[in-house]
C-alpha cells in the first residue's frame, strides 16, 4: 500500500468537507430565521379595539416577541387607530365639523382610552392605575414606548384616521 | 465578577419588563459581554431561560440573591 495515499486522500476529504461547511454556513447566513439576533419568524397583530385592557394585552405580546428577537408588525384600525392620535391646535382646521365632533368624543390619546370592563366613568381605570403603580406593572404608554424602541413597526389605517381624525 | 460586567437591576419590575431590559441590553452591547441581571418577578426564572434559548445567548449562572434571582448571561 502506498504510504502517501492515506494522508493525501484524507487531505482531499478534509478540503471537500471544509468546502461543504463553508457552503452551509453561507446558506445559514442568508436564511432570515437564523439571523445574528437569534430571531425566529415574525408576529403581526391587528389592533381593532380602542380599549385600554385589550391594547395592553396586544402590547405585552408585542414586547415579548420583540424581546425574543422577532419582527413585530402592529396594524391599528377603527377604534384601535384612535390610540395613535396626537392632538394639536391645528388638527381641527382641515376637517369638517362632523369629523371634529367625532374627534372630540374619542379619547384624545393613548392615556385617555377606557377599560372594556369596570371603567365606571373613569373610576375603575383610576383604581387600576393606582394598583399597577403599587405593583410596579408597566402602564400602556410605556409599553408602547418600549415596543417602539425595540423596533416594532406600527401601521395605521388611513380610512379610520379620516373618520376619527 | 469582572469589572466589565454589565449590571441591570430589574427588581420591582413586572413581566415583561425584565425581558425588555435584557433585549435592550442585547442591542447596546457587543457579543462576548457579560451581563448580570437581578429581578424578583415570579416569571423571571423561566423567562430568562427561554430568552437565552431563543436568542442564542449563554446562561452562565442562575442563582438566588437575597429575595431576587440573579442571572449571569454571556451575550453571543
């Protein structure tokens, strides 16, 4: 048996294996789910409701997914679109009186949205706010802030905005 | 504990905030950094394990520290 044949064959096999590993590594790098952040997949949430507790659940899920490195897309439509509102003195100028009235009756921003249950004209929400502060639970505006910081994509329904201003 | 260890005090913060803090730290610091996070949220122990598993960071140690749980993580 030729003494050189063994090592030469091994070297050849090693080169072939190296090439294969390099190919697989390149393939893995191209696959989005195997990205460096470790993220797997993405989460899409449609926020239709404009109630505090329902939005709280949506933003908790969003933050959890973002923390795990997933992409998060949140679509706000109908009552849900009202939480993205930001009142300005100029906003009423280009709208009809009916749109302005609608805007007046809706919560002005995210901290004004009601509970879906036990709101009791604001008393329920006030109690909830005190309890949450005592227990160190994050409030809705800061959950939104965290989601934005971690790179959540927010989409707002233009038709809803047209209705609610 | 080396001086370069990044300390996060998440005591008093409720779920999902400790994990949000981890994710933010992950974005700020390079791979190889050592992170030590203190939290007393009941879900933290299982949360931090799941976070490390899913994001591919290494959970070096998980121990009780006073009334809290301290997790030491090597960022990957």
